[in-house]
């Protein structure tokens, strides 16, 4: 299995050794502009040599690729990983307190279960720009994303400040990795700088309710447990991306029965059915519509709960690992049989 454009040049070299190759593309673009077409043209001859190709959506299949070799497999989440495992409400709260994201003394252990089955407490703390964490009972709107302009952190912050903050006492948390930790994301530091500037420019009164959180990356399973706790404690989860291949954060929040407000872009559209299992924003740059959708859910807890319930069922039916496992078995069996016949 080779993943993403970076590995395309390996395909002929691996096949030469008699090993069937599945090439899995995790990314895609909503519109094929000149740069997308030029990149596909540069790589497509390598990609076409694979025995099978996997894309996340029909719309993402490259030009020049034989559709008979393509299987569509949607990304899925692991329900048992530290990111998605069940957490008691008290444990989720304790994790946020241990990580310095909520004030107050933890009433229970901030514990999560590692993939190897052992249990560990969260010990590393997040850095919160401006210093203030959430109070013990503050409700909050959450976006979890890398510091990437396509995740629109400035729009998330300004839209909340200008179109929601005056009509709610809820806070906003934008949580991303401590940037120095993501070595293959060189633009992260610049985007974080811009987000900090946007925070500094907020009027006081609103600024205290907007938290830019840099989550510790010392231990990736601990980082995942903190994301898990944030998603479980959020009143509304936002994914206001300008573009999105799939949007794992959306499936993660839906699995936790959270009401999600997200842009109608890329793979997010496959996950949320508007008005049933979440809210889709037709124009990702319309800050007023984003503020209105968030307020609508903050003010109508019954609607928020109903969307969250439907969201969890939708992930159970379509976006858990068991689903993609079955697809991969179907894909791999004939390839292995062909190899055995050689
Ligand atoms: N994530 C994380 N810690 C962070 C920020 C993000 O674990 O501090 C995770 C998030 O929970 C999700 C993944 O990174 O599992 C991001 O995947 P997504 O498809 O949403 O966006 P991408 O970053 O791949 O564009």
C-alpha cells in the first residue's frame, strides 16, 4: 500500500519486485485548477502502473486514470483509539483541567487508555494564547485543526467575535498542535502568528472568551486524549474549512454525538447530511451565516442533541474502521490470488 502523491515514483520500483501495489490517495480538490491538473499530469503515468487505485470520492479521481482500476473507500475513524474511545464526563473534564484548558481541580483521574491497553494520566499542559483557560462551567464552541490557512482560523475567530459573541455567553476554543512539533507543516508558524494577531485585535470583553490553544505534542496518544476530551465537552463543533479532503475532525466530533457546523466542501459533504446530522454552510467565507448557525445550536439544545444523535448513528453506519476493513478485504483478495497464481 503506497499513500499519496509523494510515493507515486515508488510504484514501478515495487512492482518490478513482483509485489502488487495499491496506491491510496487521501487528498483531492473540489475544482481542478491549472496547478491541480499540472500536478496530476506530472504523476499520472506513475500512478497508472499501480494494480489498484483508491480515492476518497468520485470527484477526486484523477484525469487520465482508468476508472476500472479505481475503488472508492471513504476514510474512517478508530472508535477505540485514544482520540475516539469513550470517556466518562468527569474524566473528560479532568483531562481538560490537567491540560490547563479548564480551571478547577480535577475530581477524578485525567486518564486515557493507550493502544497497548495500558492506562495513563494526562500530564503535559497546553499553552493558551492570552493565558486564560475556560472556567469550570463555561460552554464552548470548538474547532480542532492544524494552523493552516485552509482551515480558516481567522474566519473562525472573527466570525465568532463579530456575529455570535454578543448573543451568547459561550466561549470559542481553536485548538491546534504546538506548531514547532509539526515538521512537515512549515506554514504553521506564520498562520499561528496571524491568528494571535487576530486575537490581539479583538475588543476586550470578547477576547477573554476566545482561546487559542496549542496542544502538547510530547506524546501523541496524550495529545489525542486531549482532543477527545475537548470534542466531548464542546457544545458545538465547527469545521469552517475553505477546502477539505475528508475532514477527520468532523467524523470524530460526530462520533461523540456533537452538533457540527461545517463548510459544504470536499469530503465534509459526504459526512454531514444538512439539517439531519449537522449543519452545512453553503459559503465557507460567509461569517454571518457561520455565526448564525452556531448561535442557532447554542440556543436550541433539543435541536443540537437531535443532530448530535443522528451524527453518531451516521458515523456508526458509514465511517468506522470496520467499514473500510471490509472494502480493503474485497480489494486485496483478487490481488493476492493473482500473485499466488504467478
Ligand atoms: N489533530 C490532533 N491534534 C491537534 C490538531 C489536530 O490530533 O492538535 C488531529 C485531528 O483530531 C484529526 C487530524 O489531526 O484527526 C486532522 O485530520 P483532518 O482530516 O481533519 O485534517 P488534515 O490535518 O488532515 O488536513
